[in-house]
């Protein structure tokens, strides 16, 4: 079944296009996860990101980032969506990006970790 959310559908197409053009396998993995039903999309709290992220890397969440927990590690977090408190907490320490922007900034997927 095709996605009815036009933003998500175009994001998946863009992720697959970058992968075919020689981008990193990370983006193909993210596209595959986003193609699945929404109930299986990741919902990740900041505490989990803080636990697994290393300073200076880009953390990709194929879903939504929630604001529970504390983020002490300076990272760039890219996701489909953020809760209001998560975005505020991330911007105090690091940087929050929409997935489309992260794809533009880093098409080869270097220093990228997928957390779900």
C-alpha cells in the first residue's frame, strides 16, 4: 500500500534516489523502515539517544523523537518529527534537523548512526 502522507512519500523517494546514486546504505535502511506501517515507526526518547550517541556524529531516527530524558552529548539529531520539548532540549546541546535536511547535508551517510 502506498503512503498517503505526501511529505513522507517524497522523503522515501528521495532517500532511495540518493542510495541509487551511490549514497550510503544508511539511507536505504531508513527508507525501508519508513515504508513500513506507521505503528512500527520509531519513537525514541532523548535518554536513549544520549546513551548510544557519540559526540560529533549524526543520529538518525526513522520516526519521532520524544522529550523524555536528558541529552548531554553534543550530536546532530535528524528525524521525521520531533515533540516540542525534544526539539528545545536538543537545540540547547546540539542541533535538530529534519530528515530531508540531513540527507542534503550528508548524502554519503558518513558518521551517521540509526537509532530506533
